């Protein structure tokens, strides 16, 4: 197997050889055995090859999680081409940017997005395939019917690019993150071990397959001959409860918001969730009360918090059952991390380390097998983010005496007031601990005297809340230099790119 042992396409073939008749994917009433899935993938790969898709060509996908996306993913991997999934809710402007950035040979989309294509100015006109079959140049079903089952997987080096995932980050401009076959396969095996997954696990495809966490779940199920169940596109918490119970789901990887919705559904007591024993979350911090509720209602055997990003995947992990102090844990098994002096104006150097317990920017060595090597066609962004083989995450944190990593905020949000570094997220957390506060936002506002002054915007839970109460509360919970100098009580916080807050 030499050069292709970590090819994501051969991962499916290995699974077929082990258990061809096991169910790989369920969508609605449709059940796909591993052998069925591989047959459809081969037919699709054959037809795509006839359309000119070869090693290194980009194939874009713009629709929500459904079985066609999985077929396209593995067909692309077998061809040695590059899978480029886009978030379904990107704007037309963002979609156009990503299309002209990667110049895909084929774009697969559904009836809800095929009309986007009429409004886009292409640098290179792609073949449009509507999976619904209402439009496009060719229908998806036609590709399957034209295909041949005896397609032979292309041979290539495992360091070659398997996919490009787009991340908006803090720039607002989509950045393409190339991920290699080796990085994705290695990340998947590590993820399986960290979560104590076993063969034949069953999960829900809740996270979109344009996210690295979504990719991780489908690959994990393929490697383990597990079953990947796809919810309806517009699922709610009741749909998830029904699927968890009906399909005997054993493991979940979701963001905290989904757990909140699931566990606060008034119908939860009507469902059997006893098979669900392994849960994980990422993408955001989980509030302490929600962690307790997960443990109380789900009684998991494994409960893992993932801190990472598209560029690296896992930076640190923490078993929530073993560590309840609010950290993100210790570095992932492949990661070497440092905390360096946060340079908001001048770029920090990897050697400019902070002392134990001090806040610094989190950087990760890119020699890790899970790491990317630079942004797609963006040497300037790559040069800024990667210095001396260290990836600068833009996240701020500190390491305690037990070598555990804590996240305190983003470098972009850091406020420098009278020479002191202040992190809005820390102040917001304190404000939100006040029972009279429903929402809080803290900003640094330009000030002639101290550079930036700290302003807190509050939506109250209790309309009797006063500015004097807020200030007294902050005096008792924050250092003097972190305390807001102004408070604004609002009925709601503005949302969106055109939102503004008066000072």
C-alpha cells in the first residue's frame, strides 16, 4: 500500500473489505451498506473522471448535509482531486470569492443555491451539477447512471491536499485552509482514541461537512465501520431526541448551543438516551451549568472538550469528567504549544515567551502531523500567521502549575488601557455572573488620556438594575484596572455588521 495507505478514499475501501454489509449511512428511510456506498462512489468517480476531474482539480460542494455530499467527498478522494465544501449560508459575495479563489472544475449545489450561479462572475466557468435535478448542466443521477463500478483509486502521495476548508476568522475574508490526506487520517485516528470510540459506533451528522469537526465525524465512522445518521436539513432538538432514541446513537460531537437546545427540550424525558455514552464538544466554551446538566442527564462515560481550529484541528483536549476547573486541558498528542508575549502592534516572536501563569498568545508548531502548511494562494496571510514554523492562533490564554491551558480571549479583542492588558471576555464573564444581567458586551473605546477606556453594554434581566449596582459588583470581582469606566444599559445589543454602539 506504500504511498496510498493514508488516502481517504482507500479508507472507505478498507471498511468495505472488513464489513461490506454493515450499514454505513442512514438518511430518512434510506439505508446504505458500506458496499452500496462504495459502489455509488466508484460510479460517481468514473463519471467525474470523464468530465476531466483528475489529481489536483478542485470540486466544490454547496448544499447541506445529505448522502450526496458523502458520495462526492469519497469520489473526490479516490480521484486525488481536492474537495472544497462551502457553508450553505455564505453570502453570494463570499461564495463568488471562494469560487474564484479555488477555480473549481465542478460545482455541486442544490435547488436552493443553483440560482446563485447566475449572479456570479466566474474567472473560470465550472460545470454546474444540481443534485436536485432541477437545473445545472448535468444532473447528479445522470452521473451515477453513466458510471462504472470498477473504478480504480488513483495513486498519490499522502502529503497531497485532500480538501480546502474555508474559515472566516477575524478578517471577514474567507481563507482557504488546505488539509492533506495524512493530516486528516492522522487527526481522525487520534480523535477516535481520545474519545474511546470502538468499532460500530453510531452518530448523528449534526455538524456541517464544510467544518473540520463535521469531516472528523464521517471519517471516524468510516474507519470504525460505524453508522452516520443524517438528520433532516432543518432539524430541531425534538428531531435529534427522536433520532438518538430511535437509532440508538452511541456518540455525539456538537457545539454547546446544540447541547443546550437538546437538554432543555421539554420532551427529553420521553426519550431513551441510554445508548449515548460518548459526547464531545468544540467550537465554543460550554457554560458550567450546561456541563453539569450534560453529566446529570446523559451520564456519559466519555466527555471531551476540544480546543482547536481548522488550521490545526486539535490544539488541546480535556476530559470534562476528570477536570472541572474550566480549562481546555493539555496539548493534543501531536502538538507542541507555547505562550508568547501578545504583540498587538508589532508581531510577536516565537522566542518571546511569557512566564507561567501570565497571559500570552497561543502558538502551535506546524511540524505537527495534524497541522496545515499555509493558506491557499495567500502568502501574505501565511507569512503573518506562520513565523519560524509556529502558527500564531490569535487566541490568548495562560498555563497553570498543573500544565493546563486556559483561554481568556482573542488578541483582536484585547484592550490596552493605561498600559495594562485587559481582556473583554473576562469582564463579560463577571458581568454575566450577576443574576440581574441577561447579556453583556465589553469594548475598548479610544481615550486621549489612557489610550483606551473600557465600556460595558448591558441588557438587564431585571429592570431595577442600576449603573451603581453594576459598578459595585465589578469592584468586588475585578482588579481596578479591569473595571469598566462606563456602563450603558440597553434593551438589546445590536447584531450584524452595520450595528453600532454609542459611548
